[in-house]
C-alpha cells in the first residue's frame, strides 16, 4: 500500500460509514437521550415533577380545545 493510501480502510458497499470531523468528536443525539435529558430538568421541579411534557404544556397554556377557539 502506498503512503497516500495508508489511512484508507476497505469497506463493503452495504456497510454504514459515518465521517465525523475530528474537532467535533462524536455527539450522540438519539431521541431517547434527548428525552432523558429533558426529563431530568423537570424531575426536581416543585410543580412539574410528576407531569409529562403534554401535561406541562397544558398547565402553562391551557387545554388545546380552549385555545383553538381563540384564533
């Protein structure tokens, strides 16, 4: 192998290859991870601790059926 091709890895066509810039590193932003992180922000809140996201939104702005008639 020539010096120019020393860093090349052969891969099959159906293998998934992901190129990530070195300065960024690998960031895992899966939906589950995002949900877990956002859930963590509310679990110690005095009002929202035991509420899901939908319940929090309804608590803040009111039920959807009430807001639909205001537009």
